[in-house]
C-alpha cells in the first residue's frame, strides 16, 4: 500500500498517519524528518542547510532523491505513507516519475477535510507542558492543575491563519490533479480519532478491493 496523506496543519494528519502505518505495517515517510536527519548526518550541501535555516524552500529534486533512497529500504518494500510531500503538481509529477522508474505507483491519496474555523480553534486552544512535552487542549483535553503550560508561537491565531492560507494556496491544484488521476479520496476529519481512523481505513479498503494495490 503506497499512500500520499494530505491535510492542513491541525487536521490530525500526523495522528492518523501513525495509526495507518501500524495497521498496514508500512513506514511513515516524512520529508521533514528525512531532511533533518540528512542535515544531522552531514548529507546535505551547505546551500541547502542555509536555505533550511532561513526558512527557504528545499529544491524538489533534493527531496525526491531522499524519498527515492528511503523508499528503497527494506521496510518500505510492502509500501509506505508519504507525509508532507507532494504539495504541488510539479512535485506530484516528479514523484510519479521517480516511482515509475522503480516500476512502482501510488495506490491512494487520502485528503483529510476539516473546516478552517475548527482548525483554528484546535490550534489556538492548544498548550504544551514545558516539562514533559505533553500537548493539551484547553477544551477537549484539559491539562492537570500542576502543568507548566506554554502557548507556542505557531499556535497563535494570526500565525495559524497564515499557515493555513499558505497551505491552501500551495495545494490548490494538487487535489484536482490526483482526483483526475482517480487516486483521491476525501475523508471527513471531524470527530473522535477512532472515527476518523475508521473512515480512512474504509477508504483504503475500497482501494484494495478494487485491485488498487500494485507490486
């Protein structure tokens, strides 16, 4: 099962990705994690490290090469879940070319749909315990009285709105691209974690049942 998982910041994508990877016994391939690991191991050119430090974009070819190397590892033989890439049509095309060169193809693209105002509410009420790193939500998962809480800069409303606008602008053409390719399934991301998981699994089971898992 080779999956691309798409969702805006705060959609719960990370939580669902971990569950799906466990269920299908496939690795979660996060481009952010790979770039940080490559940087720590000294495998990135100085100009790429500099771009990362200044918040600039890493060239698509660099990311594709890392994905190619990662998906060639033994634990990805049965498939993988791509988290954080692609975000644009050129990236999707480059990914398709890379997979094709390895006689592989995507099985499914899952997009988590969550209303923008709910995403903002989830973020602005989120707090982190500075001592333990545990994340709480003032409404849905209240912290204990002794927690040393921090409201991260990323979770302030103006920052959240900016990140959402950037995400929506970047991915505006991506979902129609995958929809045209017959790969896209939109999943309602509102509800309990287990409910959303069930919807994701139902979508992926449809892929398997129609013979969508390719060797």
